[in-house]
C-alpha cells in the first residue's frame, strides 16, 4: 500500500524527455525502479532550480476559503442553490393561482375537437375559439379548469375538455433584511420562499432562520421557521410567491451552542420562549457517553461569563434560553478497545479511563491454551501518527541525500542496494505498534487509549528469515540456536549480503541490530542475541558507501515496520 505522504509519482514517460547533462544519464535512470527513479529526477530538477534562482515564484492559484460558520442550517445556503429552482414542467398542483403570463393548453375531444395553447392576457382573461372570453386570473388551476369544462359542456354536447398548465409566468420579488445577497430577483410563478432564499444565499450571519416573513401589499401573510423543515421534516412553504412580494429576514434571535456528548453538536437558534431542552433536541439528543449529572452552562450575566453547574439534565426543562448561552455536556471517560487472537472472548470492549492492557485481556476472558503473550501486537493511534511522520521524513531525506551523493560522486557509483531498499521503503505501511512484553516486565500496566488494538497470536514453532539469503522463508524453531544457525538453514548468505548489519525483529516488536565476526555474533551490550519462536531475521544487501550505509540502517529498520516494528525500538539501533 502506498501512502499519500510520499512524494507524488509522475509518469515514467517523463524520464525519456528529461536530460541530465551533468548529474547522471538516462541509462542510469533506466536501471532504477520506476518510482525511485522518478523521485530522484524530481529532486534533482528541484535542486538545479534552487541553485539557479534566489526566490520562489508566487503562486498563480488562489484557493477560495471554505465557509466557516458552524450555525446549524448555514451549510444549506453556503452557495447559490440555483438547482433548487422549480422548472417549467406540466406537474403543477391544482392549487396554483393563475395570472398574466401563464399559458394553458386546452384540448377538446368529441363533437368539437382541437388543441390550443392560450396565454392569460394582461386583463386576466383567456379567449378560446368558438367558446369566448373567460377571466381566470386569481383562480386556482382546478377552478379555472372546471369553469372551462362547464362552458364546453354547455356549448358542445358530447365533447370533453382537458386543461393543463404548460408554462408559468415570471415574477419579480424583493429579498430584504438580513439576507446574504439582498436585492430584486426574477423567479417563476411556481416559486416559494425557500426557492427565493436559495438563489439569494439565504440568511446572513445576523439573519434568523426561524423568523422569515412573506410580505404582500404591506401585510405579513406567512412567517417561516426553517427549523420546521430542517429538524422536523415538515413542508412549511405553503404560499407561492407573486410579483411585488417581499421576503424579509428578521434579525437573529437567541444563539445557543452545545458541545460535548451530543449527537449533533453545533450552534442553534432558539426563540425567546424555548428552553434549554430544545437545544438538546435540536442536537439530536445525547449520545451513549453522556454524563447527565456533569453538565456546565456558561451564561453572560452583568457583562461577565458565569459558569452555572447543572446537577441533572432534567433542569433544562425549566431554564429558558438566553442569547450567548453555551452548554457543555461531559462524557464518561470510556475507551473503545479491540482485542483479538488467542483470547477466550475476542471483540471490541468499552473500558474505563485508567484501565490497562491487562484489564482488557481479563475482560476478554484471558488467554487461550495456545496463546503467545510474548508476541502480543499492541497498536496505538498516537504511535502510528509518529511513525507516519518519521517515515515521510526518512524517505524525503533519503531522496535528498542520494541526489546529493550522485552530484558529488557521479552516477557511476553503486547505489543499487540503497535504491532497492528505498523502493521497498516507499511501499512500507506505517505501524502503530508499541513494544510490549506481557511475560517479562510490567507492560501489562500500560494505560489504554481510545481505539487501541491488541492482538494475541498463537504460539509458533517457526523463525522467519528474509533478505540476502539463498532461500527466504521460514525455518523450524530450535531452542538455544543462534542467528547463524537459521541463516544456514536457509542456504546461507548470498554474495552481496551485509553480514555486519543483520536485523532481528523479536516477537514483542523490539528490533536488534547484530553483526557477524569470525563466525561469532556480537551486538551492543544492551541487546542479548536470543532467537525466540516467531522472530524475524532480516539480512540486508551490502552497501559500500559509508554514508549510504548509515542512511540505510534507518531504512531497514523502518521496512521491518511493515511487519510490526515500532518507532520506539528504532532508538536502540547502533550505527
């Protein structure tokens, strides 16, 4: 798996078009793995540009800032919602009120047959051939259709009339008050207040979502509370707009914030007669972690913020909201931890703050008879983040260093071992494993954190040998045998094996670097060379360059992270 923190990989076809006149030639690039070659190319090009220029060109791309308002409902109107405008399709309901500019299709079938499209005239009338003039302005579509049908039945026995609305008129309305984009707007006659709000950007920062007036002929004919739609799912837009209408957004009312153990934390608008229980309801209620006896209400009183402890959430029913109120609902300090492998009851457990790794194991019923606690794999999100950053820096530093070495020594130097190692490093997945020994020390007292994972493997009788050996794979574990025993079991070293830099990944996640001298293995004084069931022996390829060899030591250790090495273990490596 390749991670997004690595340098962006360009198409390898770019290489054939880029000429390195001084640093290295195309034949050298072609000898490298594609990914590493491309990264080296990019870094070398960057280095040349840095040497040739004293400044960085300003960016020609300016990113638009994202909306920052956290007020509930603001995201709905964060941009012009023109797609929400009604369309001129013949699907209007029968309550639509006709007026000048609307078009009707009248079809007669029977004694008298025809089909005609007739527009409503400025005086509100329509004229139908052989039927006459009728006034339909101000009538709903169903009433106008009934009037036409009755007239046809009087004049033409045996004829049936079918009336449909084929096109609606344009109307001009005004958006005023605390609206994001106030002004005059042209909509179609099938529009309601929500359509008008959508094209205008909705209420401004100071505009109310819950007190919006539709004014017609200087009278308020409808007041809209958008929460009826947003929270309750009600269709509250009853009146269609007419030319000359004013949609007026009143100033915002009480603004209350609620955070903590609530399903949908945020900033909500309350009416003056609503209590704090309404805020909890608007936030979709409390989650399962809420401590209903540990709530804080911050309220502005006499120009100062006062902290008002709430002993029980039932008090909210009697506390009327006040502008600026801030509610924080604490959560019980639970930890969700997953444990798997050789335990009696694997699964996800909810643990208390202060619980330890041993507490998790006990909650899972303890070990099975085949458990191998020494090989326990304990992962932590904080450790994974640290390892991710470390791998990113290691890879980038390595590319920079190789580019510099090529510049100093020329491409004729042998970088194959290091290049191969870095190509493997690019594919290495960061590990969040923490070195833990559940058999020989007090690691079991380690405090657990949210989303920690613990895996207890089953006992194995194998040792894993990889790298520059004749036959990579597993070898049967034998008590007391040394490193060279297992290497010989896999056919011994290959020609380019680095015998002075062998790595051992112990089952508990600890990494040890050892070297061979006169057929004897030695290590730092702090590291005892003992092979356990489940140990991994990794023999890297020999690297001649002293600097590159030191660089590769970290890379080799990081590669072992693909099978569980932690960053903590890297600190004990001796170069």
